[in-house]
C-alpha cells in the first residue's frame, strides 16, 4: 500500500507542477493585456494547485501512519 500512495503522491506533484505552469501562462497573458480575465484564471489555478499540494501532503502523512 505504501508504494501505491507514493505513486499517487508523485502523480499529484506532477499535476501541481503542470497547474503551476498554466497559472504562469495566465499571468503572462494578463500582463500582455489578453482578452478575457487571465488574472482571475491564474488565481483559480493557484487555488487548485494549493489543493493538489494539500492532497499530496495528506498522502505523505497517511503513508507515515
């Protein structure tokens, strides 16, 4: 089971990194004056990334039990 949790935690870390990249893209778009509301999108992506990071932390703690 520990291996399964570690694998899932690693996948969440990769997803977090991908979300971070998307958030940076949205922030750049906001600075370039893109249409829509890329700054709001960046904020939502950052919130999602924090949630994914929290899930990874919880899995790490579960693995230590």
